[in-house]
């Protein structure tokens, strides 16, 4: 399987999303289109795969929910329109709703951002500390005991930093540049999605 330029594709796609958000006039709600958003999110999936068994649950869950949003993008133009449709249908919190899936996908984007932050700030070749901290920060509060235990066990099978970069076909310098770019752009996208939920009084902790 070719993982060539996974990091670059991710970074570029999220940079385009962030640029779209930045172009929105002050005081107006940005209308991020669902199709480019779901495409950008799908480019993150190979990274979960590279992390191995510890993040298998995240990969499977994330891919299924991104696919749902991609399907929805055939008939729904923007994220706000999608959410407002679910609010109108009174199905926001129902399992399988687009809005619920968006919240889960947002956590996947956020976890990768936090993982990259920890990787860039840590020394050495182990990913265990960075992966454990990012999981604990983003996913663990929403997972039951069984999943947390399985993830903890899987942390011992993580690739090393060198192995991850090799799988991604990057060297330290190029990886750092792409990770920093993704962190900046994903931060803007995550904040935007959080604001969509908060402005509609839906909350983000569920």
C-alpha cells in the first residue's frame, strides 16, 4: 500500500479549508462546504492505519463516519446546512446522524493535531508518550473502560517515530514542516466546528 505523501496531502487539504474560513467576512458564519471537508478528512485515515493496533478502533470509527459525511455531501452543500437539517428533524444526538458523526470526525482531526504537537515537542524515538497523551486528552473521556484498556494494551505495539516516518515516506525535516502546517490549519477547522455546535446550543461534550 502506498502511503506516499500522506502528510503533505493532509496538510495541503486542511490548509485549503483554513483559507476558506479565513476569507469569511467578520461577523458572518463561514459556510464550509461538506465535499472538500469530507475529502480532507479522508486523507487523515492512512495516518491512523500507520499507528497500528492501538488506533484500530479510531480508524474504523473515523472512516465510517467520514464516509457518511462524504455520502451526505452529494445532497447537502455546507456543514451549517447539514446541522440545521438535523436540528429540524430532531435527530442531532441519534446514532448515525450526520451531526453526531461530524462531532466524532472532529475528534479524529483533533487527536491527530494533538499527537503531532506532542511528537514535535518530544525527544527520542518512542511514540508511546505522545500517543498516550493525545488519546487521553481527546478520546479517553468519551470511551468506556473496555476500549480504554484495549488502546492502552495496543500502545506497546506502536511504531517508533523512525518507523512512522518511514511508512509515511518522510524525513524528520519534511515531516516537521507538514505536521506544523496541519496543526495550524486543523486548529482553525476544529475551532470552527466547535463554534457551529456552540452557536446552536448543541454542546460538544457528548
